[in-house]
């Protein structure tokens, strides 16, 4: 799947907890892509693309 800056995604943490957040940066490499995500719980996460569950439709249009 392709993700871009500003996409809202649902992802799974190592603990198994599911969070939502917006993509701030995508580090593309040959082996796997790493997404840097600002979670809506005010934490920042570094998540491999394989842990992304789904893209969430935007809640608000600005």
C-alpha cells in the first residue's frame, strides 16, 4: 500500500494496542517502509508499514 504525508491511518503497536494518527514522514527503503506517525493520543510513533491496519477517511475537511 502507498501512504503519503497527511494520511490518517490505524496501526497496531508492539503491545497489541490499536491507535490512530496522521503520517508525518515516510522513510522508503528497499526492505520495508517506515512511517513516522503523530498519534491522536499526543505520542509520536515510528511504525513499519506491515503494522498499518488501514487508512482512515478524513474526519474533517479544512
